[in-house]
C-alpha cells in the first residue's frame, strides 16, 4: 500500500496534467468553432484530445511495475514489508552483515567448556543453561541444547536481566550467575585473567566465547562453533563485483570475527560492537554519504536495522529484528540480498521505461489531436 517516491512525483505531475488537458480540450473546441468548423467537428477534436491524453498510463506506470517486482521477489524468497524498499535498494553502495546467525547459520554448538570453578562441569552447565533458558539468543539456546544433550535438569532462574549483545544476569540455586562477553563481565568487576590464555586460543580458531562468572568470580568459558552459510562467500564476492562495499559488524571478539571474515572475504570488520555502537557506525556512514543496507537476525540488531537505508532480516531471526526490517530473506539465505538489489534495479528501470512511453506518446499525440489529425475512435484505440 505504500507509495514509492517516484510515484509521488508522478502524482504531482498528474495533478497538473489533468486540469491542463481539460483546459487544452476546451481550447481546442473553442478554436475549431472560431475557425468556422461545425459543432460536431469541434467536439470530435476536443474529445480526441481528452482520449489520447488519458493519464491512466502515468498512474499505472509505477504501481504495475511495483506489483510485478514484489511478486517476483516473493517467488525468490524475499518478502517485502515496505514497498519503498524496492526502490531504495537500487541505491545501496554498502552492505553491513551481522556475524552470528547471518553470515553463520545460526546453528551454534558448544564445542568446549573450560571450567576453572570449584564446581564440577555438570553443575556449571546446569547453572549456565538455566540462565540461558530465558534468552532468545542463538548462543544461549546452544548452551541450553548442550545441557539437554548431557541430560542435565534445568533449574528455575530468578532476578533475570538481559543486556542485549552483552550478557545475562540471574540467580539460580542461590548462585549469582553472569554470562556474557569478555568486556561486559570485566565491567561487572569480574577478573578473567585465568581464562584469557585459553580464550585467546579458542578465539583464534574462530570460536565464539561466552564467559561465565559465579558469585562474582570467573568460573569458565564456553566455546561455540557456528558453521558459515554455504553461500556467504559467493554472496560477498558478487556484491564486490557490483562495487558494493561490505562490512561485518559483530559483538564477537576481534580474533573470532577476523577468522570468519577472512573465510568469506568481507572487506572490513568491526568487532566488540554493542547495539549502540552498531547504530553509531551506520549513522556515521550515512553522514559520509553512503547508502547503507544492514542484514541481521537478533534483538541486538534492531536499532541498526531501523536506522539503515535498507534493512534485511533473515527469516529465523527474532521477532523484533523482523519487525524492524524492510525485507525478510526466507530460509536464512543471505544470497538473496544480491537478488533484492538486482530486482530493485530492474523494477526501477521498468518504471522509468513505462513513464518514458507514457510521456512520449502524450507529447507526440496531443498536438495531432489538437490539430484535428486524430478522430476519437483512433485516439481511443
């Protein structure tokens, strides 16, 4: 139901064209009468002017192409939530990717637990999974699945607080539990020195790390692996061929982010980015004149998605990410971002062709009608 900006421009023109044509038709009628022609002849020429200049072609040029474009998009697995996105996609010159659940499949698995607490591994897993049970985040759900694979019963968590893209806080079985990234736990005054050597080795392997503190003491770190999407490298290579810049913006560590970026060919990486930093970076790029598209899947991506010139969410993303986006990519297929941009170019080209022919035949035919060279039957045809 939304109108493209090009359609609004055409509507303004049509608002001038219609009264102008009516005036021209009346002038044609009067002119032929003054020239000594019969009433019937003057009326026929006036009607021919009205018929040949019908603004239907101008009115249909954009919505007809837009309807076909959105239909083609749907068949390709791209759902367009905002019609204007089909137009704005054509001007995109920078695409920003989230990492977890976007460039990667969003099917993370716990590969290691490095436990330095006085509790056994079973208890540590139980406490962590009990907190993460309340989280929608991909990494949190991976820890929950890890506990279930080990037949560990989950406990009820109280005083649960979530800090998007940073961490979680809750109380489980009288233990105060913190789970999150390195920077957030350090801000909570947790000393992570005993974990850093092992954590660095795991990060260099491209693993995503979730640090754990129990009763304000470092307890361990979970290492998670999330496979890269099969078409991620090809998608990014295709975007580069179109001279579109790529950037990975993630809350993960520098080592893990660069490990993934090298494999898929992303030009630039900004790691340790919380939602506010993601939003800030997008606004800075826009101020520099870039037209920015953002692809994400999580709650932490919602502010950046809302601020981007074009926002795309993968289908399996959280509800708030999908609601903040202009386009939804089905099956988590980020390769469809190139399809969306190409489809936008094709749709805009079609609209401009439609408008050209609508204008051209008016410019050429109206003078013939005014001059009495078109009878109403021919004008109608």
